[in-house]
């Protein structure tokens, strides 16, 4: 099982060369991860903000394989590569006709002071369940 | 008949006050209008770009009634207020629990030199059809 | 006296037609107003956030006269049109070779509950001073 | 010698947690690199677009060390790590009070068909000159 979301490439994503401007890809990676947390891990970013917590990105690594164009529909595929005490690793791919990019992200759960805090039991259980299904 | 699209308020739309930052509302108005052109008027922005045409915004007027918050789903409602020789007027509203904003936009169809050009017959017919259904 | 700021048109502002995408103009209007508050009114947005206050935009009206292109330098000119109890009106113009747009904005000072609150005495004095110099 | 640019953290860069939202850092990396090309390599992005060329990003790797807050001034420092036949490697750091992030980027010069093309002689000479000064 992989978590998927389709994001159409719209005008606001594209640069003067008519292709997706790379900062806009990161609006997309953020959106995919945000929806994963809400739908799979059971915690919306709104709930995290209200609790003065968050999951900032600590590290990322991206290979851009081919450009994406206005009007295409990108299928984003997310898998969890690692679940640490307070961190999580994601692998995201964006697909059009062929693969457009692969991104590896590391996020860390932090509390009100910006210090790492352990995953809540239920989030951990849900993410672990997702990982088991994904690797099955 | 009104053209509707739902846009969830995600992290990337929100400012340090936790509400939608107004430039992001315009990414939304642009997206709603872009999808209206593709779905109702029968012309995608990708097709327009390929033909070296476009529909830039000439004027807009917005009343922000109430803030929108992270995690809400905004329903955008678009109606056509006027169809000129090469211009078009839109009224857009964004709704959460209550109305969040009303926007009046005027767009002009332009050709490769940036000069106004008349609507293609089929676009005009489709938009006129939409207006008739909307006012019925 | 008019408050001026130069903003170069960079890649991230431009759309597939090679001109400034209108939502990016609003990132610019917000930046000009933000700097006006810090430099003229003596209140940074950071200080406002810390005090749980803000100056959200309640209304805007923009005429886009001519497109702006990648590589141009836009001179933004701001004047204050009205200072109310808790509101303020701005007129902004963006100039390249010729005028590119005129924007009229109304902002309202709000407190922690999102309700209008009166201007602080010092802010009011500074803005009034700016208006007198501007009209002199 | 290192290429430096200061970018103030403004409202539009910040998320509901009051810190720079990571896609906005990439608007900044793009701006720093864009200005490096114009000022050091002698080629503006506007000139590249007119010639139907470009320098898309092929790969990037970022470590986010600490968050940046509204109102800070970030000093960006760019050095060239590698100059290939049609590629270039950059190392960028953003500094506030302490280092906020380190980014390694690889860009490739491409022509109208999106295929890699060799650096122009003058660009190569200028970039090589920069590298010699940087390592001196």
C-alpha cells in the first residue's frame, strides 16, 4: 500500500519556461505529507497547531528527473521509509507519463519549544500499521 | 447554475496568524477561473499558452468578510456577470461556515502581442450557454 | 512625500506568459505595506504577532494597466488615503517604464479576538505625520 | 570570495508556526542563484528565457538546522562546488544568528528542447574566475 494523491499542474505552479517551478513542487510535497498526517496518522496540521506542536522538515533530498507541464495531472506516491522516536522518513515520487521526481524527506515532531517530542501512541500505531500494509 | 469548486485550506495558504494570507486567495481565484475556462468555456490555459493567447486579469475588487482557517474547506462559487467583445466579468464568492469574501474580476482575452482579441465563437457560445443556465 | 520601495521582478513572480502572475503582485503589495508599518508607523509585523494583533486587509481594488516582465525593477509608491479609528486606506502604484497597476487597500487593526481595535497613539501620530508630509 | 545576498524574512515567507515555510526557502535559493547568474556569470534569466535556454535544478539536498523567524534578516552565502560541461554545483548557506540551513544544488544548462548544452565560453570564464577567487 502506498499513499497517493493527484495534484493537477495549474497556472500558479508554472514558470516562464512553462514547467513547474521547483519551489511549487515543495508546496505539493508539503500538501501530500499534510494530508498523510490527517488521513493516515490521524492528526491534522490544524490540530497540531492548536496543541502548539508541529512536524517541521529537517532534511530533504530531491532528484528532478523530468519537467512537468501545465495541464498535466501529477500522481504523488508516498511511502514511509523509517519511523524513529520523534522522526519520520518519507519517500515521495511524482508521476506524470513518467517519473518526474523522487524526494526523500525527514520530519521531526516538535513541541511548543521547538524541541523533538516522541510520537503519540496512536499516531505511532497508525503509522506502523501503514508501514506494515505498505511492505506486505 | 453556478460553477463551484472546493479548495481545502492547507498549511501553505496560511500566515503566522493562522488564517489564509490574502495573496493565497488569489492563487485560489486564479485556479477557479482556470478550471472554469477548461471545463465550461472549453479552453485550457495550456491550450491558450500553446496558441500564444491568454486571459490576463485587468481589474479586481475584493471584500474580505471574515478570515478562513487552516483545515477548513472553502466552497468557491463563480458566476459570469458580463461577456463583452473580448472581456469577461466574474463574481466569485468563497464560503466556509459563512461568506468569507466576494471578488469581482474582469479578464481580457489577449493575443500574442498582448492586445485584446475577440472571443472565439465556440468559447462565446459555451459561456453564453452557461450564463443562460445561471440566470434561469 | 510618498513611501517608495523597489522590487525587482524575479523568476518566482512570473507565469508561463513571462509576466508577473497577479497573486505575486499581492505578495508585493503586502511586502510594501509591511515595510511601511515597520519603517513609518513604527510597528513591525513581528511585534504585532507577538502582541497577538494584526492588520488584515478588509478590501482591495486593483486596476492592472500593463504587464510587468522578468528582469524589470518595479518602483512601488504608497500613500495613505484615509486614517480611521481602527482602519487605514492605502493607494499603491507600481511603476516600470509606465504605470503597471494602481491598488486601493483598506486594512483594519485587529486584536487577539479578531475584532477591530483603535490605533495606538504613537502609530496614529506617526501615520498622521506621514500624511501631513505627503500632502504638503 | 563568497557571493552573498541578504533576504529579510517577511510575512509572506512564514507559516502558522511563525517560521519560514520550507517552500519559501526555495523561492529564496532560486532568487540567490538567479542573481548570481545575472551578476557573476553575466546572464540574466530574462536573457536566457529570450534565448529559449534555462538552468533548471536537477538535484538538491538540504539540511534545515534551525528555524528562521519573521523579521529576521537572512544572509545567504553561495559558493560554486563544481563546474561541469553543462552542469554546475552550488553550496548555499542561510545565516541568521546561527546557520539555518545548508543546501547543495545541481543545475544543468538546457536549450530549447530541454537537452543539456555546454556553458557559453564567457559564462564559463566568469564562473571559473569566481571559483578561483573563492578558493584563494
